[in-house]
C-alpha cells in the first residue's frame, strides 16, 4: 500500500503542471501575458534575465504599464498583493524592466526584458514578487472605465552556501472531516503547514477504508505554499459513505531540497 501511495503522489506531481496562478492571471480578451510564472535560482549578489511577452488580443490599440508588487497566498489559495517591500520575503525591489509604459496595436506583441538582481547580503531561501501588466483604462459605450491587469509571478530561490541554509519541510496541520454523514458526497481536506524557508508544491491523496475491507481513494490536487504559510487541499468524495466506522488516511507528497520525494501521512 505504501508503494502505491508513493506512486500515486509521483503521478500526481508529474501529471499536473507546476503552475499555480491567481484568478486575475487568466487572459480574457484585452491582453495575454506569458509566462505567468517564473521559477529561478539566483545566488546572492548575482543577476538573471528573463523575457515576459505581452500581446494585445483585442481589436483596438491599447496602452500598457508595468509595475512590481509583493504577493502572498493565504490558506484558501487566494492571492493577496501589496506594495513592494511589504512582505518579509519580498523580491519586488530586485526586479527592473526595460520598458514600463508602451502601446500595442491590435494583435501586436511586446517582449519585456526583466533583470533580477539579488542583493549581496540577502538571506538564503525563497523570495517572491509579482510583475503586473495593466491596460490603460478605456471607456465603454455606457461610459464605464475598464482596465485589466495580469501578473507574472516570480518564485526566486537563493540557494545559500550549505545544505542547512535551505529548509524544505511540510507537515499536516489539521484535517477537514465530518463527524458523521448519512449520504454522499462528503467534503474532506487537509491543511498543510510549510515550516521551511522555500516554497513547496504539495500534492495530496485521501484513502478511505471500512471494517469490511472496502476501500476508496480521492485525489485532492496540489497547491503551492509559501514559506511559513498554510495551504488547504480539498476534495469531494462522491461515493455513498461506507456503513459503520470509516478510517481516513491522508498522504501528502513534495520534493525536498535534494529533489527527492517526501511522503507524509
């Protein structure tokens, strides 16, 4: 059973792209931005360069402005944005772009060069920033001002000098389970605490069994959790509940600093 659980977690982590985005990052009409997630390792005092592409998908010319903010992901997976330097792990002041204001004709694309410069005395671990691209507000037929913005999220890891500088560790903090139910579906979940100093992508499975040997399993998906934060993975067990007492076992999986799979239940 343990081997099957490990296989399930490996398949889950490998089958789903490691891209966790806020709802506002979905391209709808005006502009498209890609990539919407940038993962990179950069040592203290060094620089890296990335290209973000912005395309006007509308039928009219538009103006676009670019700016940087901090972001945080709460326990329910909501993205919360704040001014640069607000979060303790902020990397927003590390980012600089070659053009902060530009215009795009219908169907035109613009490549924006982003320079990421890590300070020389920065603490090892995860650091994060959101680079927003926002359209200049336009007025529709009803006289309402309309604008849209899409972020490209930067997940930056400063490796440090020794293995002990990076802590990749997660624990199950609590379970979401009803005391008793009469019929399905049954909503269940697990709250995971990232106690390390780098972001982790956590996958989870729930396994159910009863006294008569019947069993079932439920994929709870995956979520990216920032350092010293919690994330919730939930699912709905669609089957009719087993009669009598049911044992529920939750298994989480993630990769540690050596890229080795860790399972905890």
